[in-house]
C-alpha cells in the first residue's frame, strides 16, 4: 500500500462544500492501493460544522492535526462580531453591510494576508512535515485549495524532500469569482499572480475540476492540467426512499450569495405565480445561508409567503431533501468566470434523480454536465421568459424519474473519480 500525504484546510468535523472532495477521495483511495495521510489544522475557522461527515473517514486513514493561528479574532472584533460568530465563505453577507468598516476589512484581507489568512500556518507546517516525513515517508503529496496557503506548504515540502506533488484546485486562484472585490493594490495583485504561477509551474501535476479552469491555467502558466471533476457518493443516497411531494417544491441547497441572486429567476417564478393564480400551489425551499440581497428579492417579487428558509443541514439529511423535491434550482455565479463554475451541488442534484433548472451560461461547464447526464436544462442569466417556460413545463408535465439518465453520470461517482486520482499518483510512484 503506497502512501499519499494530503494537505487540506477543510476536514471533518468541519462541514460545507470544501470538505467533500478530498474526504470522499480519501474514502476510496485505499481500494486503489493508496493509503491517505491527512494533514489539517486542529482549530480551523470553518464556516460550519457537520459531525455526520466523520463516518466517511476511512478507518485506515491517519489524520494529523496541528494548531493554526489565524487573524479572525481581530477581524471579528473590528466588525463587532462575537468570538463565536462564523466567517462566511466568499462575500456572502447575511446582514446589512457596515459601510466603511466592511470596506477596510476587505482591503486588509486582500492586501495584508497573501495568499490568504492561513499564511501563518505555512512556516510551522513546513518545519513539522519535513521532520515527520523523515521517519514516516510517503510516495506523493497532494495539496488542495483554496485556501491556497496549502499549496505553498506543499511546494516547500516537495521542493526540499523531492517527493512528487499534485496541486488540486477546487476553485481558481486569481480567476475566482470574488477576486475583483478584494480591493487589491497593483503590488498585491502582482504578488497573487506570481505565487499562482509558481505553484502551477512547480507542481508535478495540476488537477482542476473543470475544462474552463484547465484552459485558464494553460494560458497563464503553459501547463496541462488534468480535469477531475467533483462528484457524488452513491452511498449517500442508498436506502433513501424517493417520495413524490404533494406540493410542487423548488429546492436550492447551499449558500446563495449576491452573485447567485438572479432577478430573472425571481421574476419568472413570480410571473408563473401570478399567471396561474391560486391553483399554483408551490413551495420555494432554500436550505443554507442566503445573502441579504436574496431576502430583499423575495420581498420585492412577493415570494416570501411561498418560501421556507432553513439553516445548514447535515450532509446526510440533505440527501433526503433532494430526493423529495419537485425541481432542483442551480444558480451559477454571474461573474467573469461563470463559464467555469460548476458548484459542488450539481453532482448531488444529479444523484438525487430530480429534474434540475440551472441559470447561468448555456455554454459553460455546468450546462455541459446537465446535457451529458440528461438531468436538466440551463437558461441564460437574463432569459426570464425561458426560465418561466421551464418552470411551467416542469410544473405541468413533470418528467419521469431521471434514474434512467445517461451513462456518462457514472464517471461522476466519487469512487470512479478516486480511481482517476490514484492513476495520477501511481504515475509518480511506479
């Protein structure tokens, strides 16, 4: 059994989308001859906890936890938050913004903590891992980001030990949707780009989740990234009895920030409601954190009485919610990198076997996945009429169970994807 050191910030009991990818890969890697050794912070500032994910850790997986210092205690105090408040990922704001303080904190975040607020973990991690690996050798190293400080740890350790290194990007670096909101100085912007290029070129292999990111990295650094998408775990849906909801239920799972708050969708849904009248019995269910702008939109389009807002649910409970919905809503961030955004939830949606309505680029990665798996449709950001017609079609003529979706879906099973990762790792170790 070969060993791979996986450097990741997110690990159970932390919850959320950032945990899923390498938790599931590590779960199945032993079946392909690789034993994971996880290196992760002991006290991370994660946006949510989900202890239910602990059951997915393979019993043979060794987890090494080391303390991390992060500046969030000062950030929270500056913004008037309590020590127990969680920091939202990206730029999701649940309350009205605090003006100048909010802008100052964003400037500090973008310019003083490069590549991110976990930078203070780099040096002690490199020191520890170099010593650890002398007595506990591994055959390969994987770093997964964001946060991209994990890549800088791996770059140093790999460079000084000669152990092959795979950098895995769940999201872009300078191409991420909120990069232009970081209020970067020209000097900081150059530094971000320089660090990004160094990581891309020093990695023995770069892995990305989609074709558009692979194209972007090719242009930036002249490297050929391997595309291994996110996926779904069949075991998460085993034993769940699919139910047909009595009320037409449109469900969105996960965070909805302002870039996913599409007026065209709310307008289309309101038009359907008004055109059909009281006969249109429907429920809009939003599970997870939503931006304050979403609250405003629901009020503006008179959808509040039809909407049920639920907090974050554990991953094991979400599967049941997905399989019980009439229609799954998939908003893509309306940002410059929209074509490359997949969102991890798309694969959970596919596994649920319910129809999917996406709003985003019709020529993007997410649209391609819906098309090749035969599980839904994508409508452009401004296509209010197209969205309205799609809602009406799903309401009046709901499709049969999409369990008979195209065979391309099999590639998106976590176990199959872990096999692709193992193949890359074995190429270095053989």
